[in-house]
C-alpha cells in the first residue's frame, strides 16, 4: 500500500469528518462510533486552522490515492503547568491495519513532540484489551502507568482503558 503523510489543512475538514465516521464504524477501540465527531465542517476547519501556525499542536494525515487512511493528532495545553505534555490520538482504517501506517504516524508525532513542541512526555489512553495498539505503543517506548476502570461505556458495558506515557530524556 502506497501512502504519504502530510499535515492536515483546513481544506481537509470534510474528508477528515467522513474518515472519522468510517473509522468509528469499523472498531470499538475509539471514544466515538459511526457517528464520528459532532462538529460541522466549518468547526473542524477552524480547529485545523489553529494548528497551522502552532509549534505545539499538530494533525497528520496518512493518505493513499488522496484518501485519508490514518490520522494522528498531538495537542498540548496552553496552561504552563500542563504544557510539558502532549496528548496523542491516533487511528487507522481497518484496511490499512498491519501495513506500517500506524508506525509511520507515530514516528511523525514523536518527532514533532520532541523537536518542535518541546514536550517532556506524550500520554494516551488505549482500551486495555486492544493488544495490537498496545504493542505498537510499547514498540515506541510507551509505558503503562495505570488503568482507568470504566473509561468508556459501549452497549451498556464498562470498558477499561490503560493510561500510557512516553517520556523523553
């Protein structure tokens, strides 16, 4: 599978929202389902536009044939006491699982966090039973720091999520 990774642009907003609906319908590993995010195209475009001039926040898209197959976002807090850490969100379409897309997005995010955002650590939440994602995160040096019992509720079932951090030296 051929793909490239690029920074998201406001003009990608509609495609991103469509991608999120598709990826949300393919797995229960995300904090949303087939409904995607409840944002308008304009709201998503404004969100992405805020990243264009930021050296603290970024959204990368993996595209194949111009179509989004993966997305990774790193956000940091403007609050001084929280600004040392970045929060990672990442997803990949099921058709692209196991093809290196997640790894490529992780490398871009980690590089941005360390060398552009100047973060001391990246944190994320992952379903405790999502072994594939946990292996990916561990491959990049993330460590489990705890479990948030009942982090999500899907179909009436409480779902535990592991909290993981990647510390930079």
